C-alpha cells in the first residue's frame, strides 16, 4: 500500500503531462514486471524479495487506478460519473473473485503444511516443503505477467476517445501546478473529510479481508487454510453484489443517506463479529463486505 501512497501523485502528474493512455500502459507494464520478478524472488526465498515484487505490482496498480478510474468518470455526463466508476469497479470485484479461485486451484493445496506443522518438521523436510509451495506461486504470476504484456500491447494500438473537451472549454481549465491545486483542494472541508473517510474505509476493508481466513480458523477450530479460503471467497462475492446494489440504489436514493445506512449496518455487523464466539461471528464478518 506504500506504492499507492507514493505513486498516485506521480501518476497524476504523468497523466497531466502526457495522457491517460500512457499512464494505463505504464501501469500494465509495471504490474507485469512485478509478476516476472517473482521468478528471482523464488530463488532468493526471502520475505523482502517477495515484498519488493508486491511493491512493484502496487506501483502498477496505482497507475492503473489513478488513470482508469478518472478516465471512466470523464467519458460521459458529470452527473453520472460516480455511477460509471462504481460500474467499472464491479469488474474489479469479478477479477478479485477469479483470483481467489485460481489461487485455490494453482497455489494453495489442501495438503500443504501449515506454519505450525512446518515448525515441527525436520529441517530438510520443512525446507523442501517451503520450496515446493513457493514454486506453486511462480507459475500463476508468470501467466498473469504474460497476459498483462499482451494487454499493454493491445492498449498501445487502441485509439482512446478524447475527454479534453472543446478548445474553448480547455481554455477555461485551471493551469496551476500540482502544489497550488492540492493547497486549494485541502482548503475545502468536505475534501479533507472525504480523504479521512476513504482512509478509514480502506483500512477497515483491508483489515477485514486480510484476517478473514485466520478469523474463521479461530472461531471454527480445525479448519484448514484451504477450506477457510472459501469464506474469503464468499466475502468477495457479497462485496460484488453489494457494490452492484449500491450502484443501482444511487440512482434512486440520496447518496449521503445511502452511505450513512451502509456505514451503520457495517458497524453493527462488526460489533456482532467482535462479541460473538459462534459461527454467527463469521456470518457477520462476511456480511460486512456487502456494506
């Protein structure tokens, strides 16, 4: 997530200097590079090496989200820009769900030893098991990287619709640099509150999804990591459904009221998950993703 923090503004500057198309292509290339770097990382076999690969991938994703989200909001009437972003993000949810399914088939095995089992295994056997599990990761990343390279080449030859407006409209646009623009934006109270809300929301979302598997194993003793992954998959499916429903409701209800209602429901569900010790806690945690 440091990649998102540090690269979003450089990506925006590149978009301003060149184009959305250039930023999207760079994002795809960085993402592919991060995937291919898993090959040497698998040989090094250190946490830092894999973290560096994920960092490069995060930089690519930052370029993609900064450019693609903004571009989709500009391709049509400004009144429906939020709905277009939400609609495009539905496909992001489908991609995440597909990734979990692929991970279950190609990466995680039902018979893979857990961390606790590795600790009690003989050193040679544990080392062999680690190399085998790491090897299972490399193949899918090579496939993803290859697909991204092809996709980047496709984008090179695609002509993007213009979203810069007429010459007279372009003359009305502010020409200030990044610094004054940020200063002007941060002077708006709702902008500051929006950033804080987004920060808290992303932190909560990542926290819930990151610990879903461990939470299921804690509540339902004896559940393997492979089996607990199905609960994470259920969370992602419910998340996609919730995003679709919310996009539809935004055309019919006050968006602020809708946001407040979802936030209240998520708070109640999290309280149930925290204070319940039965499977009800798991159900509540999964339903949080709908909000």
